[in-house]
């Protein structure tokens, strides 16, 4: 289930949604996973919903919306774009469920679980590609092979190993904030390599996202200090 949700269905639906939507809108939709993770931890594992965590999530999502405002402002609710929104929303929900399954699997070693999960996810995507009639092809050029190796190692094995380890230490609800942090990091890289021009909404959005991140990570400390409206268990 972890492989199917985190590495299979989630990715296929995300790629399909980006045929209809700009990537910024998909990123904002995916950032809503923070709220699903918070609710999921309550439903499946009985963890109380902390209002501080909810506030941090709201700051992060609002900040991400401002970062991608130029793209979001061009959204038109045409039939194709609504299809993209639906696909992205289902992908985000499936990814959140995958995080819940991964939380359940935390009693097992991360490396082995990740390896088997990725194998099952790859098998599902291969089956989907075969049934959809796509032609299998491989580009032996250096840029393609180097990009593939980078994504396989740093973008998959190490990234999800780090994410699942982080989730083991702080929980899926707080680790889910990576859905906000990753686009902000991508924005910083675009500044270095793609000469992106910063605008006032982007600066404000990054500030809100960083503030939400700090608040989310400091939530445990604040709760121990009594700064929380969460009901006692």
C-alpha cells in the first residue's frame, strides 16, 4: 500500500494533472496535504489536532498561494482545467493516505520498506504505461541519463529516505510541511539558475511560508510551555 500510494498512483495522477494545469497550481493543491495529514493523524492514530499546527499550515498554504499568484491569477475554470484540479486533488489525497500507511509501517526499517515500496510503485507505473499503450523508449544522451540518475538517487531514494525518517521523528502531520517547503526551495534555485524576477507577492509569500515552517517545527516546544488550545486527551 505504501508503494502504491506514495510512488504509484500519486505520481501518475500528478503527471496527468500537469497536462491541464500549470505546475504552480498543482504545487498549491499539493500543499493542502498538510491539513489532510493533520486530520489523518487524528483519525487513524488518535493524535490530538493542535491549533498551532493548523495555523502554521494556513500560513504555509497562503504563502505558497502568493508565491505562485502570477500563475494562479491566470486560472480559468474551463472543463480541461477542472479535470486537472480533480486529478491533482485525488493525487494529493492518495499521497496523504500513503503517509498514513508509512506511519503505520514505522516499526520496520526505513531502508528496506522504502526499497520494497519503490519496487511495487515502479511495477504499478510500468503496468499503467503498458495498458495505456505508451511506447517504451530510452534516450542514451548524457543530459537524459544524468537527469534520470539524479532523480533516482537524490530525488527519490535519498529524498524519501529523509522524509520517512523525518516523519518517524516528528510525525506525518508536521513532516507534511515539506509540501510547502519544497516549492520555496525550488524558487530559490530558480533565482540562481533561471534569472527569475522577484515580485512583492512572492517575497511576502516566502515570508509567510517560512513563518509557518518555524511555527510548525516549534509547535512541540510551544505545547510544552502551555501555549496550545488543544484539548487534553
